[in-house]
């Protein structure tokens, strides 16, 4: 920190992303990437964009991709907002759609970027405790607020909230925007997108980083009432008019044109998740029911910290959070069958 830093930056507490180690041969189960990789059609589409057109700016509106996503989800293109990963979409949401001056509500155990955005924009964040079984209770969201955000399934717990409960939160908060962050929805949950035409206060955020295995391409989007999308576009055009480059737009579009790959990938993750869950339970872990591409598990005797360090020594990386309520847990991304076998074998030796 030096005299050149602005006072605003001096007070920032940034997000700490999961480790991206450089060494090969590690069993990397720490950042919820999809081990099955993107559709070959995505690679082809990106390769066909590698030409002289790169001298031109991309379409600032991402019209063609928005049409594809809108068609896929049965909404209108003007209900779709694109961003450079859903992290960027979320940043714009905090700025554009939450009533600054009143607390934004989110669960006490949740995605740790939310408090960071509160800090960035000087918004008050108020945590709402999950129940003892780490579930969101809609009743707890009946209190004055400047907006509400929660992931569904929640991260890092993996617990899913049924749509009737999402609706209960929406109905209790007609005057506020409710954001459902669906980064992990495709691994067994039901999307709230089907509710957007009924609830003008609902915004659903999704990403291509997980089920479509494109974390490196950085594409996310929000779907909601066109009025909410207009607000997000105002912020986008005051920040970066071209969040998605030509390669990202082409690759993302192709990802939606290979439904068979998408289904196979999701089903592969789901069946491995069930297998890993059973194996962990057999090894004295309590595993929270997950509808995500990871499981959240605690050992009945051994500490989360010691287990994550011991696995690391075997070249297996999982995520451990040194935070209240969850320090005994490991968040384990579902990998390929071979990676998952390595995890199970590794744990058996500890
Ligand atoms: N929301 C949640 C709940 C997440 O876990 C993540 C991934 N870390 C994101 C959003 C952001 O995903 P991305 O920026 O890759 O779209």
C-alpha cells in the first residue's frame, strides 16, 4: 500500500479465488470446474473465429448469443444480459439493482463474493443464518432489505431450495429485486427462469463455467424482466461496452448448440456425485445432500483442516474454508471417475 493508492482501494477486502496450481498431475478438486471439458463444437466455433475479424470490435450487445440463450430458455432476447463470467454480471447487479442505504440480504454461509461486492460499492450486507441443517428458510427473508441474493443450489453447501420456497421469498419481497444465482442449477435442480414472467422482481443469474465446462472462456448471463436488464446495460455501458470478446461469443453460442454433450456431461457429474457421496459416507463423513457439482462433507472425527492438508500431500486438492460454522467441512468438486477414485483411495489411507 502506498500514497498512490486511493482511499477507496485502501479499504477494499478482495475476493480470494481458489488456487490454480501450475503443477501437472494434481487431482484438482478445488474450484468446481467440470472435468468432462467443453463440447468439440465449441472448440471448432472458436477456431473458426481466429481470423482477420479479430481486428474488429465484437458485437457490444452480443445479439446472436442473446438470441440463442433466449431461445433455449424460452424468454425474449431483451430479457437476457451477458457478462464476462457471472461474477461480472453479479457485480453489475449489486450496483444497478440493489437499493443502496438498506441492507442486502444473503445467507451466512454462501458465495464469498457477495460481501466483496458490498464492500466495493459501499453497500451494507446482512447475513441471514442458514438453518441447523444448512438450508435457506424463506421465513427469514421477511424483513426490511435493499435486495436479496442467494445461490441455488447454495455454495459451498450444495443444498437446493425448491421453487415453491423461492416463490415464497419473491412474494414476500415484491418491492425488492431477488437474485437467484444459479451457477450450479444444471446438476439436478429446477431453474427459476420459468418464474421470470410472473415476477418482475426476479433476476436469475447463470454461468457457462460449470455445466458447460467453459470456466476459461468467462461467460455468464442474467435473465429477468426487460426493465431490470436495461438497468444492467446502463452499468455495463458505463464500465466496458464489450465484455464478451468474439471468441467468447462464438464459443458460448456453440455450447448451446450441442445439447447431447451438455446432457451427457451433467449426467456424468450427477452419477459420480452419488458414487462419491456413498463412498464418503462409508468413510465416516457426513455429506450434505448436494444438487451441485461438488459435495460438502465433514468427517465425524478428523478436522477439515488436517484432512485437506493430508490430501494435498498426496497431490489431491480440495477446498477448505477457515470460516465460522463450516471450518470442519471440505468442499470437494466432483471429478472424473479416475480422479474420484484417487480421492477415495487417498482418504482411505488417512
Ligand atoms: N456464483 C457462484 C455461487 C459461484 O460459485 C461462482 C463460481 N465461483 C460464480 C457465481 C461465478 O462463476 P463465473 O464467474 O465463472 O461465471
